[in-house]
C-alpha cells in the first residue's frame, strides 16, 4: 500500500473519530442529561480523545514540516475543545454526586444545590437511585412521584426551598410550564405539589391512560427478538402498573388479552390461542410464559440478523432515499409536511406507515430534540435560529422585549460548621452595604461579628429609617474554580424578586468562546437570590479586565465567579458560534482576515504618512522606567526581569498540554533520524552553554509556574535546510491563561523598516551583522525562571565523549531569556538602547547606529569610506562585548574591511538577506529569488487562498517590483468582489492571467538593482515624485536626479503601490516586460535633460472672452438650492490644528446654550474629532452637493461628475469612494 493510500485511510479514520466526538459533545451539552449519562458519555469521550491523539500522531508521521505545522494547530483546537468539555462534564458529574445528603439520589443536574454532613454509616454501599425527569405524561407520574417523595420530599434534612428547587429541576416540558409562574419560597412548595397532583395524580385518569394504550396497540412489523422483547416488556410494565394501582386485571382478562396478543406475530398468537382465561391473566404473568418460549423458538429458527446492518435514509415527504425527513429541502413548509404525513397514513412520531402517533411503540422513548414534545423533529414548529450561509459567526436577534439583566452570580456559601449551600447573589454597586437573607444566616449558623442599627434610605424616598441588624461574616466561592471572597454583610428579612439567569443564546456564545458564566442557564437557574453584594465588596469580586460587548447595551463582565451578564436586552444582537465546526471556521476566517489586513498594512508603507514617533503612554513609560531601575550585570550579562501583568495570574501550569505535545513530537522525531540528531544536539547545546538548567524540587515557584511545549520548525534558505527549536508561550490549558497572556508586551522600540532600508541605500559602504543568540545572552532573573519550564530527556556523556539520551523525562527551565515570549523583543531592544545610552561618549558612532539602525538583533549600518567602516566595525565589537553579545554573519561591500576579516579569520558571506531583501555584496545590488514561489504555486490548485498566500510571501518593502505585484493584487481584488470562496477554483479568465504571471516570474531573477543610489552628502540632488490613480489602484514612485561626471543620472529610490512611470503602478506590468522597462527604473527620458527642456502644459485661463448676449423672453421658474455656510471663515487660519480647536470651542458653546449639562473641562479628543468631522462634511457638501443629494435619493450620478467612476457611497453622512489598491 502506498504512502498516499495509508494517509488517506488515516484521515478517514480521524474524520470518523472527530464526528463521534461531536456527537458526544452534543449529548453532554444536553440540559436533560442525567448524571449516569454524563459519566457514561464522558468515559466514551475520553476513549475517543485518546484514539484521536493516536490517529493524529500516525498522520503526522506522513506529513512534511509545513503540513505538520498547519495540522498540529487544527489538532490542538480539537483536543482543547474536547478536553475542556471533558473537564466541565466531570466537574458537573462530581458536583452532582457529592452534593446530595443521601447517596441514593442521583442522575439529576439539579442535585448540586446544597452540601450537608455525611450520612450515617451503613454496612453496604447502596446503588444510586435515578429519578427520571417528568415531562407531563400522566401514566408516568405515579412512578416519578414515588421516587421523588421517598428521596427528597420526606428528607427532613432538606428545607422547603431546597425541595422546591429539586422539584423544579426534575420537571420539564408541560409539567415545568405548569408551575413556572410560582416563585420559589418556603410557602409555595406545598402549592406546587398540589397543582401537580391535581393535574397528573388522578388515579382514574392514570388507569384509563394505561388501558387506552393496551387497547390500541399497533401490530409489530419488526420481527427481531429485540423488538418482540421490547413490546412484551412494555405491555408487562403497563399491567404491573395497573396491578399496583389496585386494578384487578383478571376481571377483564378475556377482553384485554386478545387486544394485546393482536400486536404480536401470528405464530405466537396460535400457540396461546384458546388458553387465555380469567384465571391465568394475572398482572405481570400475562402473557409471560407462552411468549417467552415463543421468543426462544423464534431466536433459534429465524434467519440471523446482522447487527451491523446499515439503515438507509428515506424521506417520506419527497419519497426519495439518501436523506432523512428533517434534512429534506424539497418540502420545507411544516404545514405541508403534516398534510403529507396525513395523506400517506404515516405516524407523526416516527414517520412510518400503518399506525398513528397514539399507538406508536416509540411513544415512550422518542421526543422532539428541539422542544421535547411528542412529534418528529421534521414537523416541529418551534422557531429556530437562522444561520447565515456566508459568514462564520451567526447572530441572534433578541429584540422581542426590553429586559435589563442585573449582575447575578451563582456561588457556594460556607458556614463555620462546614455546611455549604448553593445560592445566588446580586452585585449592586449602588448599595453602600452588603446584605444576606436572615434564613441563610440561621441555616448555616453564620458567626455574628456585631449588632447595631443600620440606617436605610431608598433612592426616591426623602426619609430614612433605622433598624437593628446583625452583621455576619462568611465566605463565597466560585462554582468553577477555587476563587474565594470573604464578605461582611447585614442580615435582611426581605425577599428578593426572582431574576432570570443568562439566556440560552448568551450561554451558547459563552461556550463557544470558552467563557464560564457566573450564572449559567441550567435547571438551577431558578435558585432564589439570597445575597446582595454592595459597593463595599463589589470590587473584591469584579475584575478590571475589559468587558466583552455583546451589543451596544449588553456585555459580559469578568469577575472572580465567572463572566457576569449585565445590561439592557432591547434590540440586542448576540454573536455566537453554535458548534465546534463553526468555531473552527470562525478561527480560520479570522486568521485569513488578519492575513489580508496585515498584507494591506504592509502595502501602505510609504503611502500613509510616516508620523513622528509617538510619545510613550504612561503605562509603557512606567514599564521602561522599571526596566532601567532593575539594571544589574552578572558575569558581564544584563539581568532581565519579566514584566508581569498584575491583573492576570497563572492559574494553570500547562503541564498536561506540555507532556501531551512532548510525547506527540518525540514520537515524530524518533522516526526521522536526522531530525532527532539535530534536535538532541540543539537541546544539549542549551544545557552545555548553561542557558537552561535541570529543575530541583526546592526551586519550584508555585505562583509563577508554567511549562512550555516545544517543537522544531524548518527553514529552507538557498537550498540549505535549517532546524530551529521553538518554545510556544501562547499554549495554555483549556480555560486558563497562557504565559504570554500574563506578560506585558511593552512599548515598540523598533525603528521603521522602510526608513532603515532608505538609509541603507544612502551609504557608499554598507555593513550588516547579526547578534548571535541575542535573546539567550540576557540572564533571566531567578524568580521568573520557573515560568519557563519545559520537558526533555535526561542526557549524559559517555567516557568516549558521545552523547547518551536516557528514557527518563526531566524538567528543565531557562536561565536566559527565551525567544517566543511576548515581551522578549521589548526586553532585547531596551537592553541595546540602554547600552547605547551608557556608552554614548565612548563609542559615539556605534551607539548612533544601534539606536537608529538596529532591528531586533539585525544591525544594518553604513559609512562613506573604508576607513570609517573599519573603525565602525571595531567600535561595534567593543560596545556589544559589555553585555557579552557576540556579532556574527558579517557582510559588507568594502574590500578593505573584507581583507581585515580574512586576516582575523572572521567568516563573512557574499549574499545575505537585509531585512528580507536579498543583497549581493560582490556586485552591491539587490535581487529577488522567485524560484521557491514558482515551485509552491505549481503544487496547489489556483484558488483565492493561493493568491493571498503568494502575495503575502512576495516581500518587497521598497516597492521596486510593484508594477508586477499590482497585477496579482488586482486579480485578488476581482475574486474578492465576485464573492468567490477561499478554496473555490478561480474562473478560467482569472486563472489564465494567473498562470501567465507565474510563468513569467522567471524573468525577474536576472534583474539587478544598485543598492547605493550613487550620490554623496555633497552632491546636488533633487527628488522627483510621480503619482497616478486609476479605478483599480493608486501609487507613487520616487526618483533621485543628480550629476555624475557631468552626466545626469536618475535612479528609482522606492515606490508604493508613457511618460509618467507611475502609470505602471496603477495599470500593472507582466514580469517579462519589467527588466527592459527604462521608464520605470530611470524615470521619463526628459528627466536627464535640463529643466528648461522639460515638457510644459498650458492650463486654460479663468478669464472668459466677451460674447454678444442675445435677449429673449423666457419663462421664469424658481429653484431653491440648500447651501451650507461655515460657522467661521476658514481663510483666517493658517494652522489646521488651531482651526480644529477654535471650531471645537464654538461647538461646545452651542452645546452649552442648548443643554442643562454644561461642559466646563478642557477640550478632549472627542470634541476635536467632532470638529474635524464638521469640516470634512462641510467641505464635501460645498464641493459635491449634487452627488450627495443624488446618493441620498437613490439616484445615479451624472456622467459629468468627477467622482462617478469611483463608485462613491454615503456612510455616516460621509461621502466615501470605492476601494482601490
């Protein structure tokens, strides 16, 4: 079997496992799932996850490195989602099993409302008694109530409120709606019991329901033993129930028995024919013995039935095979579907022929998955949420009513005697004190710390009143984790009004985002509110993190108890991801959107104005100050402290994720000998260089403890394969922050790349270098080292010097700063700038270049002469030695400096990458490598994804190849506007253009662009800029014009995007034309001549010639045109900033004249923005009033309009133009 076939089989196996996991997740998320179901499905989920891990590992053995890197991300998402669900399920099951006071109660999600002391000792362990949920079937009520009464109603250790809560938890559908209007209090429990018993407890009605079922049995069609046994057991159960109700079945046995036997096969009925009498039809014995023997004979003589026989899907609505009724797209109207079932004599419950719903043998087990009623899901009229087919994030419109969600949370409250009770609390920042129910104080026997008068005053009441209250102390803990909050509150005898928990759509949104709601939507949502947390302890509970906005008026706020819903629900639209599949699509779409956004941001370099470096924010300035204050040198190296976020704590060590990935990755590298050797060597280099150390037990730091997963990435440069170990600080356990989440990123101290490359082209002599393992040259402070732990094997050297790797796994930690932390770039850049500041007087030239021409650990510097280059080289070596930073990978175009390196045996290269641009030092030219792009493009189908992938890899920060790349950008723009999906094949016309572009890319490899522009500081240089714009793109190119040996020379400096060379930017040029395109590389020919010989253009004069005016009598009509007069004369101000401030003051004056709420503080950013908006809209109305009016009225623009070709549109009263590149 070939490798491709094996991989295909493994992928099919993995798809099957993922589908099984999806089905199990649906079952575990079912609110009606019992404790036994949770435990069973959780165990199955664990098995499937283990099998999925093994399948992933087998698949990874067949993938190349790039495919592995992409696949491992998807695998981790599935694994994290599955383990998060498994974690929550086990927690839910453990909570349900441990909470009830009697070990016999189980299988209900409502069993986690109160904790009590252990029950008396028993000699045997009793099995769990399951109380099934009651949906409103009258014949099931007797059995349900007997169990509930024995386990809960007669349990004296439970309060009336607790019993009421349990009762509500075991009700659903019609039965739950019957008592939904009753509030949960001590007095209403008895009322709820009376209502249920009066509705479902009538003995005569129960008996009649059983008799009706037995009289209307539908003859069985499935002659399998299991179906016969199921029918027999069902009849026997009904007869036993009648016997238990005191009904003597033998009194009408001859009437009932034939109707029961009619449902069984003919051969069974023949055996018992004439033997049924009033004497042998007694309860459960009828027709027990005859049918049992018949079943045994049936099993022996009937043909074997395959258990693996696949039932083919059939739709009764369109009467075709291949799909189930609920998947039918031909008949979608519910009423029409019902009529179809009636016309074809089909059951409304199972959609099979020959019986009605009342006689369906699936009546007791089957229910609609949407509304839990007795009908097939395909004819359910419950409104469903419409899912968008074109977006990955769905939305729910909840504008049915106006409701304000108060901040509620579900918590455990613990008393001094160890009794723990589940209750709900209300967080109210408008109350100066906290309160707790008096019943709760007495039930838990909370300690009273003081007693005294409390003065209370309502918001609308001018009077206050005082009462003597007890003040108690207690502890609240989260239902999700170990978070605890100590509270002191006054007792209160008032009953708080019931308040709903988080609605279903919000709960689904939270699940998709792995957010734990403080008051989730489940059967315990009807718990009463017994605690009010006021402003005195409000911020002990709430977190300072930013809330998650669900709409303009609704948000989820972070707290110690979970995410709390708060705000108004009027016209609220909540975004959510309904399934794991949607989550994956959503993540993928966000990744693609980020790729597109980053790509266009890169393309805007040079088009957007290069702003002056902004001042550091207060927070970033504080981070930089703390960095400098922590200055310390040990053994000639700078000691670094990690900048921790004070509001984020590492709540998980991430060990489980790290060991799982370690095992997966090591299995992969063991199969590749070369990779295993290189990986082991790099790890041993870390150990030998003392950049990492083995962890001792007494060095554990529990507060900042984190394990980093690691793997290798492959990079191919000039046909040379390099492997590098990457430590993933963004990895995290489900529901817990990662190491990067807990670290500050710090301010961006890196210089602008375009500015660095332009300065690089200005110097005659250029030098580049790289800091060898720059991050690992900085010592990590002792208190931060345990946050950088990782797993590797124990290693030792043999007597002959060979490295021996044992099977024992050892924990290591970094002693130096690892690459991959979100704060690493800031710490390295700050260290280099600090070094330059300290030695500015000693090494003036080198320190200047470190501040302006160092990007991360890349040094891109230049000088005018060889002597200066040698001096700069010496200074750089001496300067960086003060922090033990060795400089390697030297390159230069100076022959004199290369001679120095040869004498000192310093290795250097002739071709290198300078900030992503390939530089040939021997010829001192830039060039481009297109071979890898051509090979990659030939391997994949032509889709929109491939276009974006290749565009983003075509790195050209100077824009020297913009005429070529703009063609692909226009093609990508066309595919985007046409609505083509990411993996859909492009139309033939677009694909043809793409193939032509790819085939001609080879022409670019011979283009050589001089690095040095060719003039010195004393040269007479003029800069010429050419701009152009079309309907598809716009851009500009810059040329330097200077004199060389009495000849004029013009060279392209950079560009951003047939005399105007900028035409090539907006129209595009195929690769085969670019090498010989002189107007692009050197500008128009007339630039080489004196300015007197440059072309000129005569502009029309504003003066109009005199003409004779003919006098005619015309009909007079009046036209009224709305004009906009600015509030001030704009010509009075030469400063734009001053104009905006004056306008803002005027707008404030107008506001204060109209409003009672006067603004008196200094101008803020919002007011400046409003002033800016005013002038933009004013100018637009003055210049384009006709176009604005036409767009408002929905009319097309006139052809003579100057902007009609740009597809203008109105947004927020702004006139905007259609997008261009």
